[in-house]
């Protein structure tokens, strides 16, 4: 079994209202930041998942998203496996 | 002025407790997902920012992070400009 570093991006579905994003947009405007729009806020979940192979890790992560991490009615998600050789693969400009 | 699509990743700082991540980890274990650990939950903010150039867009986004979007005491953030030619640049393996 290998430990896979997994990153899940959960985003509000296109077309659906995102009240949190709307609130941030209003707050930014109040702070004097003009020309900011379409603010959408999602979740970024990172975890280590034990699995026998990459496909198994992906499939376990998908199941976790469907059952707990994302709400498929209002959110989309995408999963990727982070490079084990790079301690902070997801944090940069990758 | 150009509209830049910007993505901000806000993550709990290394070494700091992440209660939300801990709660998800516990919930996943209760659901029968073994071998899941180091769950950390951050925010993924996407927005359109009007600016004269990419460096200006980046600098405006940094200011927004420092003043509103991230809490620098407990969170790190990274900013990137999404490819305008790709409607969903941030959703894939990029």
C-alpha cells in the first residue's frame, strides 16, 4: 500500500448562486477594490490516502467526494494526485 | 484595461491545527474510509479582476488577500492567473 497525496477542488456549480462569493465581492468593493467581479468560492481539500495503486486512490477519493466532501447537487469537484516527489506540489503556480 | 481570471488558494499554515480538516477526517473514518490522514481544508477563490497588466492584476489580488481573503496569521495563500483561452483552466490537472 502506498500513501497518495490527493487534492480535491470543490467549486460551486456554474450558474448557481454563490452567496459566500457574493459577500466577498461586496466586501472587496466596500474596501475600495473596483473592477472585481464573478467571485466564486470553493473548497480545497488535501489528504493522504492509502491505496494499492493510483487508480484505486482516485476511485476512493471519488467515493469520499460523493459521500461526504462535495454536495453534488450544488457543487462540482475534481481530483488529482499530487507529485510525491514535490513536498508542496499543489501550493505553487503548477 | 483587461479582465484577468484569478485563482487564489488559501490553505491552513503547516503545523497549525485545522479543525475542519480534522472533522472531515473523523467523518470519513466513521463512514468506513480507512487509511485517510492529514486532511487539510482550504479555500479556492476565483474572480475576475480588471487591471492594466498581469503584474498589476497579481498585485491587486495580493492586496485583496492581505486585507480580506486570507488571514495571514493562520493561512498561506498563492495566486495565479488563469489562462483566458481556457474557460476552465483551473479545473483540470494544471
